[in-house]
């Protein structure tokens, strides 16, 4: 009864779309022609880069070289596939867990690291990159994405927004308002949900009774798509289609990418309190997005052990260099705190700034 | 040399409309959005006629969702527009609180200026018009305590237009509060075209050397009445309309307070934590040695605004202000 | 394209259910047996009572004897049909427009009038009646209804909640959170939407792109029902079924009652600014819920001109008596403002109360 | 006669758990709800073990929706339960602002007592633990300005348990703020079983006659350090932990202030509109003639709490408090 309302089985309308299956074989041959070696290698490269970055992040936290870090291992296909589908000038609104996406879209490795070092610079994207800082209040960013998309629409460009959010985020009022505004004003925005099964400790069954997130699109008369979020091809092509539709004036899309985080919610979290981490280990064997793509590449003769080894070396070097940059960054100045609240400091802030300088003997 | 400036007689709410029209004519990127602001022209007619003049793309009726209005306005503001978002009443701004507190007010600081949010949030506010529950809240102090947003409150038509234009031109978010009780209470000559009243500057409504009365918005009226009354008893009140609540006009306030040494503060928001507390604190900081009496605050009570059968009791009036003036004078 | 997503026409799953058609004939004969004369007359009586009350409310406002009033003429079937379906001890959460419902559920006419006279007493239901004061912040009451229903569930009773809200209310985040909480915790609550086509001046087409409100239930995997809100039989029987289901542990239902307000949003509103009021006049001929029921009663020989005239007289007298009571109510005491903020006044409020009394020479 | 009371050494967060457990054992209608409060025991372990002890029906993991949590808690409270709702961090209370402002705090007043909302909202708050953005907000003043809700802030384990129990027993809504920095900073002997610390009463942490320092929560620590330091210079500080922010302990504050004539107020929330302003105002009202120097406020700045690389600058510390003590002494 739960799943059949008004005589219709809702979730059956939202099958988990796959292009690349667990064995590394194409579930849908029609995409074959678009799967150029260049594209495939590029997807793999970005995923590997994200994974190496992520592992580095966890290590840096363990070593006390940055603060709490939020790992995303397991979600690389979802993040990289979707980010690769975006174009220059588009807008990206990530959460705290979406560095895979932002790095792929052109964020600087150094700045992303600085974010986790508690540095405000971590909120600043490279010039020309419309990447918003990670949204901390859950689901609030959906509205910003709708807003920037609305602006592009009014300017008459063909730019779009993508916004990331988790399964837990769908419970917030802002999720609903974001989808409704985008629907009513037919805005060029892709709502990209990473359903990783948990909001910290809360499993999705406690978050909602609906069996899919995609079906929530029905309430807004917008398109909803559910897909295998560990299948980078499925993510890439479906996001691209949604973005293309948005650019063409076809309005918003809700994409549910079903995935899993292998690690903890954050480095401050102990997942053994609420789930069996062995399950993650086992899942990994069949679902790891990098392994799956590697299988495909091997089957398609796109894999080259030397290439892979070189790639890992190169990416590691890039990340290490960024870590150095992060650690060599000039220390923050206290005035960074005072001088950017407004375009010009009001007397309140100026008085406080001066008094504080005085007290410190400056 | 004098420049002839055309003026017309407008109510405060008409001056708001005029300010919006002026800026929309001048800047393509100024847009207005909110509930019922379009065809209906707003429940107070503040946007009357603007949809006909500027079209549905720039005067936008939104779904009924305040977080949605502010959240999308943030996106619009970050991406080249100057949204003027209307909250139908200030008492309905609460669903948008998260968007204002964690985003609109912080984006510049968070990104060291890489992203900015030049937007205006307009909201009618205050009691005394027999409105239903929640419609009468005065919660300006929630926002003066919020880093990163300015708070402006005109009390007359001239200031309303000039401050609104200044707010729209401001590079940062401004909460623009419109005292409902003043919407149509009087008319005033308002210049045609563009002019600004500087944000952060109060105005001396009446000079006097015995006691300073600090107020804003709808409370200007009872304050002026009480001042007139006091005059009959030989008490010369200096009445100041603060006009901007954040940042306060510290110098103007300090000068007046140091001249008189006696202060009454009048606002209709609840007493504890209201702007009165902040003003007492500012006076403590700037003028301690000048004070001849404790500051008196005449405010709303620490109660919700009651339904309208009792709201006249809730609201500070001439009698309460007068009583406070005498109290500080006779201390 | 708008209405067909994923190959499924969503709104066709939510036909506007009718039992009594515009001509006063049964659209669905299966209900015939349950339509006892007693029930039918009682529905008519309560609808007429509500209409007379409502017209009185508008008049009292015009005469300056109460403040702004919110009329509901046209929505009587929706309000009375649903309220009649509720049982003793159930909870009701109305908006400012739902006096038809609250009066039917047992609110006092006098107190409802006092509400519009700006009296706090208007928020107080008769003893034993779980009627919450009108919710002013749109959609906020959905959560309260879920909360009281949750409490009943935890206590193990079979009581339920009903909550009223408009088409505009569906845009607020609280609408979404309310439905989701009720769904997740399987709460005995009926979400009763009166879709009267407008949120003040904003037509539903600007409020949402979805063609029905009922379909929003799909996002929460709960039952959604769309019905002719001017058909009191449809409202009554479907609400009753939803309530019975709730009592039996079947969880929440979203009911969309499609209706129309013939008058203004409030007595302070000028509908000619945003819609053609002639349309309301024309609509009325075919849709007025009282006329429709009268037709049925005539066809079924339940109508008696004398009965009808007596009824109107009796109800008018009841309302006039309540108006007198309202006008004879002792004036409010200022201490009502001070003495109920907390169970005991803190010193702040006591000081303020005393100072104010002193100033007034008390 | 002495009664032997069993005690155990607990951190503040353990005292919170102990308080919850005590009340849940005693009253069937006390329930706990929030994000991750169940199996996970809360992100700070404040509800650790309670689900095992009391079951899923009384320790409830909710969907991720603060308005939903507070809104349903209101319904639960009106209908016989005593919900203790957890906001994961105070910085995430904003989505629930509307429910608190227009309902939880007003239902008693609106219905002249016909409906009441006996509920507790618990929230960790404050900076200094290197938490991510928004997690460190101190916005107690938003709630002390809100009619109809009490605000309580323990600074140690004993008070935490006693105040929490008093809050749960209170017939009205109480915002119970837990300073994260104090969660595990020390252990203290805490009595087993039930006891209360009265809401509305501050406590004198250290007596002294030269200067009164008013503070609460995590700022107690730097204040006591500064007091110790001042002692070396022969300055005797009277340090007061306010414990309840609404209603303030007016008599205790006035007595101390009138004794010393010199006051420093310390809180980490932004300066303008912070509790400091309200305290200055209270001192103005009660003790004008006793004041020998302007009150000094040592507070957070009028800026958002910066990310953690700079948060130590944001937070008042021993040096800033000491400097303020000297300033009022040397005035
Ligand atoms: C408004 C708000 N409430 C609570 C939190 C605390 N919090 C941080 S992450 C999180 C869970 C988010 O889950 P989900 O949306 O599934 O994203 P995921 O972390 O799994 O990527 C919570 C509750 C927050 N950041 N914002
Ligand atoms: C949070 C909030 N925002 C705005 C308002 C102002 N307002 C009062 S009624 C209304 C329209 C409501 O429309 P709908 O939900 O369709 O109910 P109806 O009035 O048609 O019965 C608005 C915007 C409000 N009361 N609360
Ligand atoms: Mg998740
Ligand atoms: Mg409506």
C-alpha cells in the first residue's frame, strides 16, 4: 500500500537509470558513440583527482594540518559526472561535501584546502568561475541557484545553474520553495541530489516515506530523473541533457543520483554508532565508481597501466603542490574579519577594529 | 543661485512608489518581487501601477514563500540585479530569517567581497492600524543585531523616497522598514526625480536644550506632540528622528545628548532587547559624564502586540512620552 | 509537455471527485443509502448558518462594529462538509477564513465575532473543544496539526487532527515539512486544502505549475484526493474516509477541495484590482454549494419551504443574539495583555505593568 | 542534620544527558526529538544511550527540518507532552524562527492561557571549537527580545543539570543554550537524581568590591582568569554568571553594581544589540547614581563569526577582559 497511491506505482516511474553497469559493460548501447576515449579518460582523470584530493583531505585532518574535513569518497561519479556536464559561465552551488564537483568545475585546490583550514579565502572561487562557497545551512542554496538562474534568464543568456544537496536536504522547507520557484518561473537550473542514504546518522527511511527522491518532482510538474549515481556515464549524460534542456528554455530538472559515502559524515563523526561500516566495504566491491570505470576502460582497451600510474603521480604532485601553497599562505590578517562586512566599514566596526588594534598594542 | 526643483505632494506610501519608479526608470536591473506586488499593486498599493509601467518581468508576483523570495533575491543580487523584495508585513519576514541571517548579510564577509548582495527588503511594520495578529510586529532590533545588514526607517514621505533610493543604490543589503501608521497620515512636498537621503544620518526634527528625545518611524508623531506639550511647560525638547537604525548616527546623538544631559528614547518594539537598550549603551559609551539623569525608555512592553482592542495600550503615546520627559527633567 | 512527465499524466490520477453534481443529482449513486434526510438537512443547516454568519460578519465590518473581516462565502461546502466529518475530541487548526468550519465544529459564535473585534477572547474555544486560534502566518499550522496528532498517536487514542489551508499556503516551506513529518511518522492528520484559486491577488497558475494540489501527495507517498469542494457530499464522505483511515492507523491524507471565494480576500481587499468579480457572479449560478444542495433536497423531497424559512429565522436569531453578546462583552482589561505572556509574570512585565498603571493614575 | 546526596563527576554535556535521563524516568510525557539524537546520541553525545534506555518512541530522530521539529513540538506540547527539541547547533535554529516567534512564544498570550506550550529547545552554541561556518553563532539576544520565551545558559555541569530540569518543568517555552566550549572543558560533582537551579537567578562566582563583571556561558572562563589576574593588581572583581538571560536577575545585578559602581560586561555575541546593551540599560534603570565609570562591554564584534583561523580574534579573551577591567577602574 505504501508505494501504490491512487492506483499508480509511483516509484516505478523513476527507475534507477544506468548506462554503465557494475561489470563495466554498457547497459545502454545507444551512448556508445558519444563515449570517446577523450571523454572517458577525462572523466576517469577527474574522478581519480577528486579521490586523491579527498584522501589527502582526510589525512591532513588526521595530522592536524587542517580542521574538520568532510569526505566524499564513493560519490565521485555523481560529482564529477555532473560537474563535467556544466559549461563555462554556468553557476555552481555546492554543499560542504562537493569538492569533487567544484574542483572539476575549476575551483582551486589550494582554496578548497584553505576552506578546511578555517580560512575565508576558501570561499573565493578563481576569477570568472561562478562557484558559490559551500552552503552550510542545509538546502538554503537551492534558492540561490534558482535566483542566479533567474538572472541569467532575464539577461537572455543561455547559462544555467546546478545546485548540489543531499537526501537529508529534501526535508527542509527551502528544498520545496526552491523547486517551486524554479518550476513557476521556468528557470534554467538543475537540482542535483546526491542520495547517499544518510543524513549524518539518519537513514533515508527515517527522512521520508517516499521510495525515491525523483518522484518529488511530480509535485512541481517538473522533470524528475533517478539514476545510478555511481555510474559516471549516467550522471554525465543525464545531467548534460538536463542542462541542455535548461539552456533551451525547458526549465528545471530534479536529478536523484543514488550513491553512498564510504566514509564518515565528517572527520568528527563516528559512523560505527549508526551503521555497519563493513557494509560500505562490501558495497564498494560492486559499486565503486572508479573501479567500474576502470573495468569499462579495460574492456574497451582504453586502459594503460603506464598511463594510470603516470596519472596518479601527476595528480598527486598537483595536490601536494597545492597543500604546500595552502601551508605557505600568508597568515590571515585580523582585518579580514572587520573590513568585508560592508563595502565600507560603519563606525561601529571601525571603532571595534581600532580598539582591538590598540589593545593588541598595534 | 537657486535650482528650481519640481515637487509634488505625496503620502509616505506614494513616495515609496515614486522612489521605486524613479530607480526602475533609471536602472534596468532594479526589479521588484513579492506577494501581490504585481496586478494588485501591493496590499498597501506601494507598487501600484508599476506592473503596467514596467511589465511582469520586472514587477514580479511570487509564490507565497518568504524564504523563497529572499533566497532567490540573493541569487539575483549576486548575479547583476538589484532586487527590491517586499515582505507583505514585517511579521511575515520570519520564514525568511535563515536566508537573511546566514546568507544575505554574510555573503560579502564570507567571500571577502568576491560575492555581494545589493538588495533591499521592504516591509510595512508597526502597530496602530487595527491589523490582525502578527501584522503589527516591530522587530527592527533583530536586524540591528545582525552583522552585515543596514536598517532604515523613514517617518515621512521625503525621507522615504530619498532613503529608498539610497538603499537601492547601496552595495549591501538594506532592510527598509515602512511604518504603516505613517503610510497615509500626511502629505508632503517630495521632489520629482532622483535624490538621496544619506543612510546613517538622523535628523533633528526640533531643537531644544533641556532634553533629547530619540525616536523613529511611527513614534515621531507622539514624540512631536509630547514635545509641543512640554514646550508649554517651558521644557525645550530636542527631538531626533534616527532614520537609520544601523549604523546609528552616533555623532548626532552624542552631540545632542551632551548638550541636554537628559534623554528619552521612544520606540514601540518590546522593551528588553529593543533599540532603546542599544541607544542607552551608546550614550553610556559616548556621554557618561554629561548625563544628569538616567535615560528613560518609553517602549512597547515585553509582551506580544495584543490584538487591536488593546493595541492602543501597547503603543507608546503622547501621555507616556510626556510623563517620561517630566521624569528625566525632574530627576 | 507541461503535464506529462516521465510518460505519465499526473493530474489525470487526481480527478475532481464529485458525488453531487451541479444539477443537484447524484454523480455517484453508491452514496445514496448513507444520505439520510437527517444528515442532508444537518449539512444544509450548518452551511446556511455559516453563510448567514459570514454575511453578518461583512455587514458588521461595514458598519464599523468589528474590524477587518475575512469572508468565506462560496466555501461553505468545503468547510462544513469537512468539519462535520470530525469527531468529539479531534483537533482542528483553522486559518482566518475557516469560521464555517470552526462554528460547525463547536466554536462559539460570540467568540468568533470577538476575534474580529480584536479581542483575545476570540482565540479561546469552548471548554473541551480542541480548536486552535486562526493561524495567521501562512502554513505554519500544518505542523501543529501534525504535532497534536502525533501526541494522540503516542497516547494511543483514536483521535485525529484536521488542518485547513489555502492554495497559496502550499508554497511555504512549512507545507512541505508538515506533510513530510506526517508521512514519516504516519500521523493521524487530514491536510484539508481549500483551493479557492487565489492567494489574495495571485492566481494559482502563478503559485504553482502543477495542475493539482492533490498530486503533491506523491512526493510524500501519502494519499492525495482532489474533489469538488462545492459538493458538500463529496467533501463530507471523503473527509470522513480520510479521518477513519487516520483513526485506524492509516496515516495522513492530503485533500484538495476545489472551490472559489465569491467575495474579496478580506474586507480590506479590492478584488476588482486583480479579477473580474462578474465571473464570481456567473460561477455562482452553477457552483453555489447551498443552491446545489437545495436542488438535491427538492429532487429528493427533503425540501420544505416552511422548514427553510423557519431555519433561516432561527439561525438569524442565534447569530443576532451572539452579536449582542459580543457587543455586551465587558471591555478588555489592559492586564490581559500583561498577565498571560508567561504562567507567572517576570519582573520585567510586572514593572512595566505597574509603571503603566501608575501613569494612568491607577 | 545532613542528608547524604550521591554525586558523580560529570562534564557539562554529561550533565545534560543526566538531566534528560532523570526527567524521562520521572515523567512519561518527556520526549526528546531532533536530528541525530537517536541511535547516534547527538553530534555531541548529549543524548547518548537514551534511545537504548527509552526507546525510539521517546527519543526521536526527525527529518532534517528545524521548522518541522519546532512546529510539531508545539503541537506535542499543547497536547500533553513535554518535548525537548534539539537544534543541532544554535546557528541552525533560524529556519524555525517563525515557529518560535509567532507560535511557541505567543500561544499562551494569544489564548489567555487556554493553550500553553511547555517545551524546551536545546542548542549548543558559541565559537572557539573550530567548528565550520554558522555553527558558532551566539544569537541569544534574538530570543531575549522575543516576548514569551525564557533563555537559560549554564556554564558548568551542576547548573546545566539543575537548569535543564527546571526548564523541562517550566510551564512555558525555554531556550536552553549549551556553550560548546564548556561541554567537556571540566568535570564537576553533580548530584544524582532530581534537583533544580531556579530560572531567573544568577550566581556570584567570586565576590569583590571594586568592579562587577557580568557574563555567562563560555565567557565565564576568561572572566575568571581575568579576575584572578586583576587580583594580583589588588583589584577585587565580583564575577557574576547570569545563568538566565531572560528574565535577568535584576536584584543580584543591581546589588553588585551598586556596591562596586563599576561594571564590565562580557559576551561573545556581536556588540550592537547584544545582551550587553540590555544590561547597560538595566544598570541605567536601577543604578544610575551609583556609577563611577561608564560600563565597559567586551563582546564579539559587529561581524559574522569568522572562520576558525580568525575566531580567536573574534572571541573575548582574558586580555580583552583585563583591559576593560583596568579601563573602568582607572576611569
Ligand atoms: C539547517 C541545518 N540544520 C542542520 C545542519 C547540521 N547538518 C550538517 S550536515 C547534516 C546532514 C545532511 O545530510 P544530507 O542532506 O543527506 O547531506 P550529506 O551530508 O549526506 O551529504 C546536518 C543535519 C545544518 N548544516 N543545517
Ligand atoms: C507567512 C505569511 N506570509 C504572508 C501573509 C499575508 N497573507 C495573508 S492571507 C495571504 C494569502 C493566502 O492565500 P491562500 O493560502 O490561498 O488562502 P486564502 O486566503 O485564499 O484562503 C497572504 C499572502 C501571511 N499571513 N503569512
Ligand atoms: Mg546524505
Ligand atoms: Mg486561496
